[in-house]
C-alpha cells in the first residue's frame, strides 16, 4: 500500500529539480560536518545522499508524527553515514541544521559519529554493520502486532555489510513471515574501506536476495526519478519484500572524491574543503560553525518514551514440595498463562524461538498464540536484534534460547539493544555445568560476566519453580531489559524449615531483594539458581556438626548492592562464601567483593564456583569433580573456619 507522497507514480521536472538541489545542499552539509569535526565518513554519506533525500522527502514521517504507530519507519543500517542522515533530517525540520553541523561528533552532542536513536527521526542506533535489516524486520512485526497495516518500513543499507551472515538471516526471516511492507535500498557504490567490494569480498547481491525469495530492482541511485519510481514499484508489490540495488558513486558530486576509497572514512583538509565546495558551487563557510561549536551547550539526551501495555499477570502457580520439575517448565507454564490472561489487542506479545521451543518451553505459548510466536530457526544473531526492535515499540517481547546462544553468541546484538534502550525479556535455559552431558560447548558459565557489561540489562536467576513463576510475571509487566537464567535439570521446591514452600502463595518478587533461607552465625553462603538446593544440603550437613551458617538466595546476583542489609548481616559472621554454577571470577563472587568494599569491617570471602571448563556427564558428577558439590562446600567452610581460628589465635 502506498503511503505518504509515494502515492504519486512519478515526479514532475520541478520536483526532480528540487530534490537534486536538496542533494547538492546536503553534500555541502556533509563536508562541513566532517571537515569541522576533522573526522567522519564523507564518501558513503555523499553516495547515499540522493537516497536519503528521496526517501525522507516522501515517506510518511515528519517531526509532527514521530510517536505515531502508523508512521513509516526509516532504518539506516550503515550508521557511519550519519552526516548524510543528520543533514537531511536537519533540512526536513527535525532539529536545527546549523547546530547539527556545528556540533557533529562533539563530546556531549547527541549527533554522534554513528546515528543514535535519541536523535529525532532516527529509529535505531546503528554502526555495527549488518544489524539494520533485523531491526527493520522488528518494526514491521511490531506494526503488524499493533494492527497497523498502512505504513512502510525502509531499510537503507551499504553494499559492504551485505557480506554479514546476519543480513542473510534477516532476509529469510522477512520472507517467511511475509513482511511485505519492507523495502531495502542498498547504496551500491562498490567501495569499502580497504578497496572495491570485489577486492575485499566479492558478492552476488541480486542473486542472494532472489535466492531468499525477494524481488530485486536495480536503478541508478543518482537518478532521482528512477529511484523514486523504483520505490513506488516496491511499495505496490504487496506479495514480497523488495530490495532495490541503487548503483551509486562514493564521494558523488566532488571530482577528486568520486570512486576513491580514501574518503570512505577520511575528512577533507582545509584546502580540499575549499576545492570541493567550489565544485558544489557552495560557500566554504566554516567560520560561523566554528564559533557555534566553541559555544555549544547540550541538554540531557532523551530516548523516545515507550507506552508499556497494562499486562494482567494472572494468578501465580504454587508448586508444592512434593513436585519435582525444572524452572524452564515453570517458565513455559507462566508464559502460557500470560498469553491466556491478556487480550492480544490491548497487550500484544511476541515470543521468539531459535529451533528450541520444546527445550526452552515456549511451545506452550505457541499453542495459545500462534500468530504471536516467531520460529526463527538457527538464526540467533538476527533474532536477538529483531526481538529487541519489537520490544522497543512497546510489545511484550520474549526471546528464549540456550545460554551459550542467547547470551554468548549474541552479545554484540544485545549490546546494540542496550544502546537502543530496548525492553527485551531474554530468558535463557541450559546455563552452567547443570547442562551436564551436552558438555563444555553448551555449559554457559560466563553469562553474568557478559551481562554485567550492559548498562540497562537486569539479571535474575530464580531458585525454584515457584520463584521462576513470579519472576516471569514480574518482568512481563514492566518495561526494560531483563535476563532470566536457569539450568536444565529438575530442582526441588525450596522450603522453609517447617517444610512449607518458601516462595509460596503470599510471595511477591522484588528485584534486588536477597532472601535468607536458613540462619546461623558461623558463616554465610550466598547462592542462586541450581546451587540453592545444594547449599541447603550443605547446611543440613553442617547443622549435624553443630555448625550453623546462614544461607542466602541471591536471585539478582549483579545487583547485590540493592540489599546491603543482607550483605551486612552475612558479614557479621566474618565469613562469606559465594557459591555459584558460573565462572567464579565474573559472577556473584565479584559482586559480593565490590559490595564488601563499602563495609568498614574485615571479612573473609571465599569464592566457590566454576574454575575451568566442565566435562560431559551428570551435573552432580561434574560439580563434584569441580569441587562444587555440597560435600565440597562443607569441607571449604570447615577448612576456612579452622584457618581463621588459627590466624586469630596466632
């Protein structure tokens, strides 16, 4: 369906002249920005200029409808062409053009070297090449889930990034899910940093897109009329997504820059700038912008606000002590409950799977809401980005995978999600040595260390099915990025000393809260997830020796500082033990170490956890071999207490 000014079939001579003039001005702006900053990417920005001017001049997007779900979406995947994007947006009234030119790449300015979602008119922060099409797929899906049928998604890309495997993943995803309101426009200038695309890595772009079922059009990317008509033709074809290969020239408009790889990422010097502006018949007027740059001040950067749906969390399930199940099954049951409890129209969900639905237990949701379940196949990279983009649009989005795929393999994608302030619910099973027989390639033992580097992600590792149930309902009802991790094995229900469920009917999950499961004064064990029942076994063994220790469940191991009262309580015993099915150098032990730095009193901390890659075998056997079983924990506590006593008496 045609939208915006693309509803007309072709351009008049006057309109073509207007757009060509706009492109000339934009090329001048690009050179002003990059020359003033002394860095940037002028060459590709200039080859993309005609594409940017044509699309932004005719798509249904303006400063007045930035929050309208029915607006067209423009995703620029090659974010290094930010000067061209900012120049067009400035000239279209999204922000003050002079300030944009003056403050490009200046510390504190929102107009950074690669495009940022905090800038009005920019839908997705990019720069990590190859991720834009995945985000475009996400926006196409979110429009569908919101019932928006009239808009169009444009993904503007470079040719070099087409080598990325993630692009191919997204092509297949778009075709499978009939994202036919999606058009890709490739700036096909055939130049990369290191030379021509044929020299760096030969590609068969047309054949690649066609092999994945796309329709492909080819045009002269500097012929405004041909480009416009190709976009109209693409929008009219509602049977398939369309790729337009726009043949362009890097550095277009300046003779000594055209076709030269040097200017991909090199700004002009003063002499070159004067010469280039003369060729463009534009004033070489940097002095005014230099003054503005020196005086520039900036407000706090703001991200687009997201309207989060009112999610009905439903009645929680209570698993009794005689129930033996795994946390992943409790997750699947809670997710299916949420699907049943909420109206898809008012609280749309999107659940993504990578060929593991029966293992990560998202198949229950798929039965309830098949139209909101997206089986992506073994394509983790694109799925992570697509799910992130959907969540950024206020859709309750879950992406489930094994930890080694959902975190380790897709860290870069989640880093970009983090930068884009998404609202993803990343639920990963099969973490830690608890994976067992699958062996070291599948035993994800580093997820907390990786997630600790992401500023907007919160990590939760529930202890049993009851806590898992509450956690899933909690994260679904709130915006923000949440990771929930669990093992593979069945686990017992955590109980109080009287045998009743600890996380029973009255339990309410609170992010950051640490729960004391057992009491004592001879030490304090801090643990989470699969290690909680093992810690309780150790507590029983120590109790039989009249050694009472505290046992704390720490479901939010990266944010122990949010409950310093429980850290101080443990520190009173003089001995803390971090006990985790995770690399002991980057998990809970590190978080406790940092928290203890804020305490004035001396305390002993012993870190019990994974210290090398595990074998293939039963989880209990692997942990025993690693020195992590309950018996080993008892010996650690006994030995440490003995050493502390000797030191005190010395």
